[in-house]
């Protein structure tokens, strides 16, 4: 009995000690090793969501970037500063421009030997300094971010503005770029380290579990299609698919390709927060206006021009981080790139239609999808042709001719087409020729 009680007590103590043992510290490492743009912003969002999911105790940003888009960098800063757990950055080479801003937003900065931080002047796509309104905005963000993390705000400003003078640190005409030792000296780096493991050791974090965040296959695909060059190709496929479907109705594959390209064009930009509802609606309205101009409204007028304008403008806006036509903080380089991608895709589509349309019908793939056989009279096939006596006859348009439709002659309805002109229902027509079972007519 006594031995039984002892074994029970020992079992209870073992269970208690196992449950009372503290859990391993959870450390998540995320990389910022590319340009700061919508793709990187989405990657950071997903990484921080993953950190929350695994209940990470510490988050370390493995950084090597020359910067990027200011608005995306500001959103990343807001995300980082909103994290309640410690966020540290490990600069293993460069943290320039937007990278410097994100680094300053972190609770602690650690740098490799030979690394650098600074040079946060806002530049345009051609490398020239952006107008002062951009520099002023960047200065204010850098200053306020440095203040929150108890770093010298004047130094943060000096990384942006070459006019600022700071005794023994900065002269006029240059922006601040600190080496590792300089950053340590002036409070912009906690220590020089060789690895992430060394950072954890310096902070007395032991027996930890390290998680390295990686994008899933789906997210990598989304990031791939956010490239403006890929967007231009998708626009080309959309236009080409619609054109070839109209030329060979019933095949289905060109339309399927166009719809697939449209989804791949819209979804990544929507998920990244660039494509707004009104931009997507404007795109579809533009497409509908173009279809109405082609199939419903005769001639080419207001609907056609409005459709083209809405379609082109909305495709450009979908790629830009604008706030309802407010481009104040959208870099000129991004606007130029989005415009070239859209116009390049449209131009390529038009070129494909003119040069590739005829060749498409000769390809084996097209011949497998389309009916290419001809029914020759020598094989016993025949067709009823229109009565030649109808030549010169007058009648009225039974339907709208755009340019084909039906006409009413001598109380009979016939298929007819014009030489390209539009004829409204009820207007007078005259037969000027026949083609198989179809009449060629003109408006009287």
C-alpha cells in the first residue's frame, strides 16, 4: 500500500514538472531582400500574420535592400510598429532609403561588419531627386519614427536632406550613410554581429525554436503576376483572346485564355491592395462600352471613345497605389512603368491581331479546334443560291444591318449584308449583288 502511494505521488510530480516546464521561445525570421514594392508589402503582411499564428515571441527582419516605393515602405513601418512583440532587424549588407526607414522602425538594429544604413533621399525613376514635397514627407516620417524608438531625429532627417548640418556628423551637401561602427557610435545600431544566432545569444535567448517564413506556392504566383512586364503580357492575351474568339466564334479556347488572363491580371493587384473596387468597375464598364459599340451601336462614336479611355486608364490605375486619382506620393517611375506596360500590351495585342491573325488559322492547334474541311461539289455537295432576278430589286431592311442582317423584298425575307455601311430597320435598300444564299445590298 505504501509503495503504491509513493508511485502515485511520483507520477503526479512528474506530470506537474512536465507541464510546469516553460515553453521554448518562438523566434520568427522574415526576409526583406528585394525592392520595397506592393509585392514586398504583401509578403510582410503575410509574415506578420504567420508570426501571430505561431505566437512568436521575437521577430527578426533579415534585411538587404536599396529601398523602393515610399508609400509601401510607410505601410510596412506602420505594420512593424503595431507589433506588440519585440521586432529586431539584422542588416546583413544594405538598408538604404526605404530600408533605412523600416530599420529605424524596429526596436533594435543589428548590423554585419561592412553593412550600411542611410541614404534615404527620395528619388524618381531616373535617379534624380524627387520634388521637395516628397523629401518633406520622408523627413517627417524618418523624424517621427526615430523619436518613437528613442533615436536622434536630426540624424534621421540628415539621411534624407543634404542641406542639414550636424556638428561632427554631417556637412551640407551630403546625406548620412552610416557604416556599422558609425551607426553604433551614434545610436543607430545596438551591436555588430555575424549572424541571427549571435543576436539571440546577445539577448540571452536560449533553447529557442527558430521559424523562417517562406511564401507558399500560391503567394509566389501572386507576387510573380504583380510585375508590370507580366501585366503587359496579360493585357496582350486578353485583347488577342477576345479578338480571335470574335473571329472564330464557338471555339472557346481564345475566350478561355482571355478570361484566365483577366483573372490573373486583376486578382494579384486586388489582393495586394492596389486594385480598388471603382478601378475594377471602370475597367468592366469600359469593356462593356466597347462591346456595345461593336455589336449594338452603329458607327464609332462616344461609346467607343469612352470605352477605350476607361479601359486604358483603369488598367493603368490598377497598377498604381493612388488614392482616387491622388498621385501625390506615387513615384513618377511607377506611373511611367504602368503606362508603358498597359500601352505596350495594347500595342502588342494590336500587332498580334494584324500580323498573327492570318497565320493562326494555319497552325495545327487551330486546325484541331476549328472545322477546316471544305464541301466540294465534286463530292456531291450543293447549295441553293439566291435568284439572280433579285439583282436591282428594292426592298426595306427587316432588321438593322451592321453590316449583315435581314431584308424584306417582295414579301420574302432574305439574309443580306452591306459593303460596310449601317442600315437602320425600315430603311430602303437595293440589291447590288449576290453571294451564295446572301444578298449584297446598299442603302437607297
